[in-house]
């Protein structure tokens, strides 16, 4: 399958939202229970590090960064979100997106990327490890879903070797 990695555009939002909703429905991709509006999502994600994998006009997956703190000392630290449409998983798209967002984040001066991944999401943990993230630890029973089930979260980070 041929695809390219592009900057996410506001016109991509409907497809990005649909992929995000797919992730929400799995119960292991996020603790969100509904997709935010474009305005809310846009306000909470860093403009310079939003990517989509695209084949023609179809968005196959997306990755974006959000700030971890408003404090100046953490200006180079961001949290990764990455979602791939179920139809396109297992085709290397996640790896291409995550490697691209790592490269672009370093170009923009980010020195640490972090992710908090629901422990049952083995595919996401493996993807992050493949792209240079390391496991920091596990937050046990950190979130309780609407169905009453508790979940642990695996904390992962990638420290840039380019930015000292």
C-alpha cells in the first residue's frame, strides 16, 4: 500500500475524528469516552507536530503532540497521541508516523516525548519500543472506566539524542 506522511490539515478532522472514535471504542486506546470538538482538540495539541498518513484523500492514521506543562522548563516535553484506522493496522503505518513525529519534534526543539499507554494495549507498547521509547514504570489502577474496570498505565518516554 502506498501512502505518504503529511501535515494534518483542518479539513482532515472528520477522518481523524473517525479514527479516534475507533480507538475509543476499543476500550484500550484512551480513557476518553467521546471525541472532542475540533476547536477543543485543536487548542490542546501542538500546531507544529500534527501528522497524518494519507493514501489519496483517505487518512489512514494520525499522530500529534500535546504539551505536558505550561511551565517554561518543560517546553521541550510533549505527550504523543497516535491512532491508526483498524483497516490499516499491521502495514507499518504506525511506525512511519511515530518515526516522523519523533524527527519533526526534534527539529522543533522537543527533547522528550512521553506516552501513557493502557497496559492491555500491547500493540502500542511494542510500537513505542520499536521507535526508541523505554518503559519508565506502571501506574497501577490509575483509571476506572465507565464499565467499572480498572486499568494500569505503562509510562514510556523517548529522550532525544540530538538535543542536549
